[in-house]
C-alpha cells in the first residue's frame, strides 16, 4: 500500500469532510500516525522500510478528534429542526470504538511507540 492509498482510506473511513470535518493537515497527521515498524523491524523513515500501516488505529484516532471538535459545543433548535451536539459526539466515539476494535485483528499492527 502506498502513502496515497493509506491517505485515501483514512479520508474515506473518517468521513473527513463531513461535519465535524477534519482539516487536510489533520489527515496528514493521521497518515503519519498510521505508519508502523515493518516486518523486518525497520522504523518508518528508515532506508529500506517497507510501508506498513495500521489504518484502523489512525482512523479511530481521527474519529476521536472529530468528537473533540463538538465536545464543548451546545445543542440548538432552529426552523423546526434540532442539532444535538451530544449525539454527534456519541456517534463519533462509537465510530472510534468500531475502528479501535478492528485494529487488534490487523496483521499490520506494529509497536505503538514506533510511530512517526
């Protein structure tokens, strides 16, 4: 998998442009967080590193970031509609939990401390 493919997957799985949206810079940071030590034990950025990703861990973090964006906001009603920020936050945290659970079964899970 290339970095561009990892980025596309992270953007898709976090619904990055949907509110609460992630910025392009935040997605870039999530891509960096997804890099893992490869099967040979080489750290990301090391010459010879085979691109290895834990997209699920990174996507879970992205959903937590989205939840944080609405954590301090309040719900409101207007024109007969209601925006419930607490519900949006709960939904984001549910998605984070969903992807966190998937990462444990990922064969590409590396040492967490070895991220870039």
